[in-house]
C-alpha cells in the first residue's frame, strides 16, 4: 500500500470512526476500538499542528539568522576598513586584528640552475650497401 499523507490518513480515520458510530447497533463490540481511534486521531492532529508551528518557527529562525549574518559581515567589513584607515595598509599593527599588512614584495633570488645536460648523440650505424645477386 502506498504511503499516505498524515492528513489523508487521519481523514480516513474520521470517516471510519463516523461510519462505525452510525452503525453502532450492528457494531457495538467495536465501540472501545472506535473510541481509542478517536483519541489517537486527536493526538495525531495536535501533533501535526505543533509540527506546522515548529516548521514556521524554524523557517523564521532561518530568515533571522541569514539577516543577522548579512548584517554582521557588513559591520565586520566596515570595522576592518576603519582599522586599515587608522593604521594604514602597511602597518604591522594590522596583524593584531587578524589583518594582513601589505608588505613590499620580496625580491626572490633565483637559484642558478645548472645548464641542460647535453647527451652525446648516438653513434651512426655504418651503412653497408647490399649488392644485387647475379644469376
């Protein structure tokens, strides 16, 4: 049997409970089960309502978090820029704030690479002409 949505299943329980109640003269022996199903249905519906409320709260919390993160990034950028304004782009004091000071590029000394290794060419194989056979 394919899975049903919770709301579809509880609607089916409502219908079943109602029809058993209408026919209680014939189905009196099922009355305790019908009452239990009604109780369980009420519990399930309450849980679905709570679940929907929590889902809405979760979505709102996600939006609040995204907004706060965006504002925090903006403020942190402004603070970093203010620090750079105060101490300059090259000030070593920037390192205290976790910022990288701009430094003069260091001249990289190039290591002298040994020249390419020259390998001697292979010796030529002597060519011996083939003489035609005479018959």
